[in-house]
C-alpha cells in the first residue's frame, strides 16, 4: 500500500504492506522499489508513540518526531510523513 509522497522529497514515495504477519516498509524512487525493511507491529507501535528516537539499522532509518516520522535512506533524510497518516494506513492494512 503506497502511503504518500514524502514531503520535500523529489520523486521519493513511502509505502507499507503486510508481509507474513509483519510489516514491510518500502521506499520508492520514481515508482521503482529501491529499499525495504520488515518489522514486527509491536516494535512499531511503541516507536510511533515515542519522540526523538530512531528505529532500524541499515539503509532505511526512521526517526520519530513530535507529529511526523522522518525517513532516511543511506544516511540522507528523504523527507517526512505525518504520524496520523501512518496510523491511518496501519489501521487500513490490518482491517483487510
């Protein structure tokens, strides 16, 4: 499920999908998947409720801020997405 274009990010988009009981976070560049990260929903739930901490190691990193999540790829901040938008997307994923 494609969530949205990242704010301030030219041609980058961010998506989440359910994958074998976990979540798969995907970064797209011009509609082509360039990276993904799989994680358990319990870890993400506590992450979304926090502020000022990061999650994931490797090419994709997320940082929880007050009202948004900053998305990093290879150490570069690609942009951000509103926490409310992510929470809505997660609810839709688990309703299916």
